[in-house]
């Protein structure tokens, strides 16, 4: 985009100063930054150190549509599966880490597939634009504000802001003997507009020995399961002790 003229830096970020390397040294570099947004065409040229006015031919690349991790042209189940698989660090072609990492504005900042990426796909599925889904992200090519509708109101495409929820945890039994186990149940309440969540469990403390996390599950059979009766997807990573669930659109 002409409005986002930048130089690719050694690590793929974008900057205002040129960075020179030989073609072989560049290899494959994933360009990242808030200037790279979905559904836009970017023009790429290389510049010679010896003569910065001697530019290469233009090459054009169009980024995928928002939430469309497999570039199929629409956001659908395959895109959700890409995120869920990515959460478990499984990437089946054409899904890749870079394609699944949609959130935050500069996805390289978290360098992680997590609930934010899942919610991004859900937003896209529900026809929210990139900036409608993530209004805090910058737009390298701002367009004029939308014209008010005939009723005089500007359409609001920002997803509803979830109400804060209350998380409670219970331990059964409340004390633990050497070699014994304790079950920790986690519940959330008063989250009126909850669409998805992620959580993690770390174990430490005690005066002797170590506390070890032995299993982790989302008990979808529990009648108190927060998405009971709704369409949802879940992901559990027992290795990292993280889990997530989100309503399916
Ligand atoms: Ca797709
Ligand atoms: Ca991410």
C-alpha cells in the first residue's frame, strides 16, 4: 500500500530506514507489523545499496481476508479447526503458525495461538471486519468515517463488550496428603455475554515435596458447564496446563 511505505528489517518488522542484505541472506522472511492488515494488496520492491534509485520490478501480494486462515475466500469451519489445532501446536497444511496467529494487532508480539486468535475467527465468521473486531488496532490507510445512515445513525460494527465474569475455584478435598490428589473445579459466573474463554493452571507451594498437575479436562457433561446446551468448541493442552472453549457460530 502506498500509504504504508516501509522498509523490511532483518527480523521481518517494518521500519523507516532501509536494511540491506544479499538475496541469499534474506532467505524467507515473514513480514510483520501493524501495517500488515488483512485483505490488502502490498507492493514489494528491492533496493540496491549501491544505487537506492535502482529499484527492482514490483511484486504484488494480497493478504488473506480477515479470519480466512486457508485463503479459501470465506471464513468457515476449516479456519476454526486451524486455530484449534494450532492451540495444540498441530499444523496441517495449508494451516501454518503464521496463518493461525491473527491476534493481537501485531501477532508476533504474543507469538502464540490462543483464545484471541479463536475469537478473531469467530468475529470474522460473524461478519465483523478486522478493525470492527479489533478496534484498538491501527489502520495504515485510514478511510473517511462512514456516512450516517438515513436514520442519522452511524452503524456500529464493534462486537459487544463482554461483561466481567467472576471466577471461583473449589478444592476437593481442601487439604492434600503426601501422594494424594486434589481436584480443583473452576467456575465462571455473571459473564452475561461470554463467547469464549481461556485459562491456565500452575501448581506450586506446599512445605515439602512438589505439587504435580496430573490431568486437565473441561467437563462438558457437567450441567453447570458454562456453554451447556449451546454449540461450542473446546481445546485442552495438558502439557502447558491451558484450556479454552468458545461458542461455535
Ligand atoms: Ca477459509
Ligand atoms: Ca496469537
